[in-house]
């Protein structure tokens, strides 16, 4: 019997720690720039509901989608990952 675990996780509302951490980081970067989800979605060209799912760890964006989000924040993908990494290190060491 084949079980699609991704659909099952979505149905149950389960998020992976990586998805949740990424989403929280995106939310923090967006809010730091004073952007609402609607404004951010317009900059990205994504539906606001999709960005909400990303921020809540319920969606796994592709690398291309991550780059679009970074660019909408005025960052390169590498800069965004660096900011996320340093924020994570700071929260772990605190």
C-alpha cells in the first residue's frame, strides 16, 4: 500500500522542524521590513495564502521560490540564508 506522507503531514497539520524554522525566519525578515503578508505577496508574485503556509511551516518552497522571496526582501538567497543562520545561532546560544 502506497502512502503519500507529504499529503498526510499536510492533512494532519504536521510541520518539519526545518520548514517551521524557515517559515519563522521568513516572517521575521518580512516583519523587520514592515511588510504585511499581502504586500510581501505582491512583491513576490505569490498568493498570500501560499506565503502564509510557508511562514507556518505548512509548505516547502522550492529553491527558486526561496530566491524570489529573498529578492523581494532586497537580499540574495545567500544573504537570506546567512541572516537565518546567524539568527538561529543567536537563539540557540541565548
